[in-house]
C-alpha cells in the first residue's frame, strides 16, 4: 500500500487576512498558481477561515 503524499504550504497558520486560497498576505500576493485553484489573485478569506486561523495561531502561541 502506498503512503499518500501530504503537501504543506505553510509550516504555521497563515495570517487571518491571508488569501482565501493560499493564505499569502495581500500586499505581496500578486498572481499565483496552486493546484487546487489554478492561477488566482488575492481573494478575501471567509469568516470561518479567519476564525480558524486566529484559533490556530492562538493555540500555537500557547504551546
């Protein structure tokens, strides 16, 4: 049985206001390509993404 490949884009949680698709900050984003979306420009994250990113960063800071 083959082990699935897991790709990790960020070693830590992206910033809460990072791109919806890739997590990169708006001020340095430009046009980027990722397999799940293809070529994209910065897109506002959903409320749920922002909340999850804030929780992940808070949890990592406590550890």
